[in-house]
């Protein structure tokens, strides 16, 4: 616990000191971080934060909140896409940011809201197919669908690649419509990239048909599984795009 918490405190630039149980408490101490369940006498006016050795960052976030006198709600913003931007806010403070494959987004959310008393997820309404899969994968957390118009900021010199994460911050700060799922009927334009990807993944340059592409869009199949189910049929026999039409 000690090494994890100290590393996190240094990374966040927080002023701190460490003491042995029998040492005098330093003047001005406001928060004490101790191992969860450990018996330590703490002076009046010093707030105790229990730290799980497996979750030192969460303990440090709780300590920083206590230091500021804040008890902000944990809100997770998601800018959906094949590699969604994810931002975690406690109150107005951004405490963590991620960009991971879409298949890992729900697990990141679960880890970040674990033990939070009243978490909320806000997800942008763009990238509809990916966003709907992420929504379905998130369980037991309230979700709001946010109009993401204008959430992607202008990126100046040196900020390339940060747009999805910064958009996630803006999404987290906007109220949306409460939802539990999002049913999407894919458009032809949304299915075309899937059939293109299947052709690229195929050793024989064949594309899956529209029905299989819909199942891939819904997250029921991967591209590889769809190709295997497609079997030995050629693209034009199964109703998919004709390779000669590209």
C-alpha cells in the first residue's frame, strides 16, 4: 500500500510526508492515508482515508477530494469510436483519462466507478454502432446519452491525438438523456466499412454479406467469426459487394 500511494502522490504533485505509527504528527496535516482496516490513532481534525493496496490511485483521489473539501460525483465521459476517449471526473476535476479499444471500454468504466457512491456515465451520441455496444456492455451504472455536437476542441500545435479524450471531458460535463440501451438499425454507410474490413481480412478477398455485417455491427460476431460463418461462398453469391465493383 505504501509504495503504491506514495507513487500516486508524487505523480499528482501532492505535498505529503510519511510517519511511523509512534511518530509525532506534523503540523498542518489535513488527511491521513492508512491501509484499510489498520488501527492508527489520528488527531482530531485530520481526516482518515483507507487505502486498498490494489487500488492506490482511488485512495489518493479520495485524499485530494478531502483536502479540497469536495465530495464531487464521479462522472465518466465517453467519446465513442473504435478507440473511445474516456475521461473520469470527480466534481469538476479530471482525475483520469484513457483511450482504449472499444471492447475494453466497459471494463475501464467498471474499474473507475467501483466503490463510487453515485456514479454516472455520459456517452456521446456519435459513432452509433460502437456507442450502442459500449452502452450494452456497461452494467449497473446510470447512463446518459449526450449530444456531442461541438464537444471536440480545436487542437493546436503539439496536441495531436488528444481530441477524443478532450471530447470525453466535454461530454462528461453535459447533461444528457437517461437511457439503458440504444437500439440501432445500421445504415448502408455504416455497414460498408464492415464489409470492407472483412474483405481486407479475407485471404481470398471476399466480403461478408449484409446480414453478417449487421451482426458484426451489433457485436454478435467478430469479423473473423463472420468470415468463418460466411464459409466458402464468394461475395457476389452471398449478396455482398462484388469485388470487381471497387
